[in-house]
């Protein structure tokens, strides 16, 4: 069976390509053209990511200039997924989060060429911005990216006071005045007495969505996902914040360097380094709510029976293209072993989490 994925052709003038390559850490874009299905788009392009910029196969952020949108988006991300032997852990994660009721970006795999040279399989990731909200019929509201591990909802990091409570966050959408709402939230989390915390935090967060996000991060075991790798959106209609997952390639049993992560590495309650999660798990009513959500997910969604068709479909769809990917074709044996590795992780992780309920009251 032939498994087609879209082909994108990126074209840069030599001087612009030289400028792009000249400084890996420069976030300023250069002009380019992107050809998709016979249509040419004028775009701005820049590298994206942090440590991933050092890899041979780099990720890109693309903003559409003319036309100004592409498939209802102003900006897309093309992720190389370089350290993920499967190249589909991020997509598997976003699909899983969507299935358990968490706002998640859409994603699809594409083949990318640059100036006629094949760069291989990329994951196209939807940007979390005002177009993300419009597609879902959601009210406008500020959106912040958790840019580093300072985004831990605490006054401190590594036992040191932060220079500012907003360190770790980058405002993607909104006005400077919206920063006051985020400051108020972080102050509230850190100063409200625990007895008043359930009422106060319920006035600031969609608790059901928050606990579902926590359950998803715990199941997929994104070790960085508790203080990083998320976006924060405040729904102007409800006045409540929600967390949106982001960058989930180091999941389903793999670390950020591609190595194996033990299935019991992340505890049932999530990482205590996220002060919000830590406080939630100290409140009996939230612990019970979380347990009910997680138990249902472990029985219905986080199982091999439920996940198998998606894993197999992604593997089969990508395999012919992996064989042509200049960065991955020599590692086809590792790619072929990934489905069973993911299935075994689900079995082991599911059993481990259920065992932890014994001491979780």
C-alpha cells in the first residue's frame, strides 16, 4: 500500500540561506518561498527550538506573509523530531491529549525539500495562537509559552528566588496588561492558605482540564512537560486558565536524548517541581478528582488495545518515507522496533500507575 504524506518545497536565495546558517541562535527570520500542492507562499523562516538547533536536521518556524494564512494558520512549526527514533511520539501524544479532553495542537507529517535537496520527514505542528483559538470557536485571550523551567508556578527555582515571577514565560498573544493576570495567578498560588486554595484556584483554572492535562503528562511521561513544554491560555469567556501541551517528542519511554527512560521515572502525582501540581495533590477533593480521571484513562485510553491502531498506522505511513530520509534511513531497524517498544512502555506504565493507587488516598 502506498502511504502518501504532503510534500513541501522550501526555496531560499543563497544569501538568505547563508544568513540563516550563519547564526543558529538568531530568531530573526529570513525571507523564503514555500511551495505546497502547486501554490507558492511567500514566507519568513527561522530555526526553532533550543538545544535541537545543534542537530544536523534542524527544526523551523514558518510565518506566512503572502498569502497571510495557510490552511487557516498564520504560522506553523516544522519539527525534525531528530532524537525520536519513531518520529511520531509528538503526534501520538497530541492525539492522546485530544482524546482525553485536553486542548492540543493539530499535527501532521510532511516531506520537506530545501532548494531541491530532500531534508526528510518533518512533523508540521500547529502554532498555539489566535488562529488556534478561532479554529476551535474559543474566545480570545492571552497565550504564554513556557519557555524554560522557570515556568514552574513558584516564586523559586532550584531553591533560589526568581528575578521576576514572569521569568520562564513568553507572551505569544495578548497585551502587556495581561501580564498582571499571570502575576496575580502566580502570587495567588504561592500565598493563599491551603485551606482556601481549592476555592481560589477554581476561580483561576479550569480544574477538569488541568487535571486531565496532568493525567496526560503523567501517562505519556514527558519529564520536561511539568515546568516546560506547555502553553498557558486564559479563556476570556470563562476567565479561567488552561494548559496546552507542546513539544512531546521525549515521551512514551524515550528521553530527550533518545535513550530509554524507565517506565517508573515520573511519579503518579507528576513532578513536584511544578508547584501548582504539588499543591493540587495536597487537596483531598482534587486528589480524588484526579484519581477518578486517571483511573478512567488507564482503563479506556492508555492501553495497547486503544493505542495500537494509531501507532501501527503512523509506523506504516511513515516507513516508506523514512527509507528516503537522509538523516534516518540508516536507522530503519530502530524505527521498525519502535511500535513494540511503545506498546511495552504502555503495559509497564499502566501497571505501575495502577499499583501506585494503593497508597494514593
